[in-house]
C-alpha cells in the first residue's frame, strides 16, 4: 500500500508539546504536513505556562527537515482558540487538519469537587474544543476540505471515580464532533473522535507497573488515518488502547411500543425494554437524529395499522 502522506496539508495540534499530542505532531510532520504545535506549557492541573514544550517539538520537526511553528495560546479562551487557527493561516495560508488534544486534570469526588475545578477542566477539554473548532470549521468548509479529530476518553464513555469534570467534558466533545460531522458533510469536512489511552503525565498517580506497552506511538496511527484525506468515515468514535483499535457506538435496544403507559407497565416490561439481543445503531451521518425519531414513529405507525386491520378483519 502506498504511504498515506500529508504533503501540502496544514495541521494544528493542541497539547502538542508533550505526550500524545507530541506523537501526533511528529507523525503528521514526518509524513509531509506543516504543523502548528500548540501547547501552553502548563502544569497537569492547567496552571502556569512555559513556551518550551511547543517550541521544542517545533524545533525537532524542523531539524528533521519538516515545517512547523510553535503556538503557546490557550485553548481555554475564545481568543486563544482563534489565535491558534490564525497562526496556521498566517504561517501557511490554510488549515486542513485540526486535532484537539490539550488537556488538564483536577481530581476530586463528586460530593467535594469545587466549581472552579469543574470549570477549569471544561474550559480546556470541552470549551477548548469549541474554541478551536469554531474558527477552523468555516475556513475548512469554505475550502471544501477538512479533518477534525477531537479527543474523548474512557471516562467520557463510561465515567470513572473522582473525575466528574473530566467525564462531562469528554462526553461533551462527542456531541460537538457529531454536529461538525453533520454540518461539514456537504463541504468535505469530516469530524471524528479518538478515545486514546497511553502512559503519559496524565496518568500521574496511577499505578501503571502492570500495564502492557501503552506508548503514544500506539495511538498516533489511528489519529493519522482520521486526519487523512482517505478517511472514509464521519461522526464516529475510535478507541486506541494498548495496541487495540476499535470503534465505539451508541446503541439502543429495539424497545417496546404501547399506545399508553403507566409506571406499572414500565416495571412489568422492563426486561423487554432493556433486551439488547438485537441492538439498534443509528449512524450519525447522514441522518442519525432523524433516523432515531423515524424508528420510533414507525413502531407507532405499525401498531396503528395492525389495530386498523384487526378492527376491519
């Protein structure tokens, strides 16, 4: 198979100075992309700033013969997000790929988490995603091409202890990606979600001694494909963890129809309602929202027809 390259493409990677983001930036650059390496250089909790990490990765790319510029603007503000996209446009005249990877962690139980810690994490992960997608999306649509990769997590899919802020933010980016996928479909813009896991500083405080190999380089190829022009999907969620690559979906049971319900009816039929023996999945693109509604309407219409036939049999 011919190598999948990014020659002529411009990519912006948030949180690109360390860990997963660094792996993404280096991979994209090694395959021909011009890269904006964005990283505010803060601590794990999001405090402070250091221009070093972003500049070091940009320098590493240039030293290897690639093209890159550093950005230290913060995704946590609308102005910062706009500045990141503007850096790509000013330096290279376009933006083709946007990977939002920037993150921070502030742990605390749900009963004790402060509003400040909740907001600080949403500002980077969720609002940060919007802050960069919002200025990049219309540029991509006007150019007729774009690839957006937003970062969720296992916590966003399934929750976890002591990370209500993180879980909420990571679940939220799935909704944002789905809308970008729907609205971008007619303009050559595809948006998807990566659910990565790697042993980086984000795993600080977790005992990883028994983990299998979980290097960022095991995640980067999936992000690379989602960012490539040959990416054939949109509105999907991909997991990359310890060498396993998989797709996650939101699925429903077929459900049960009645023309009216009581609390007791729900209690009586709960096993049927929850029966996942024949799951139903509505792909986001082209019309998952409407397909979901149509599926329910069809059950009601079918029962009405059955009752009509029975009454005139």
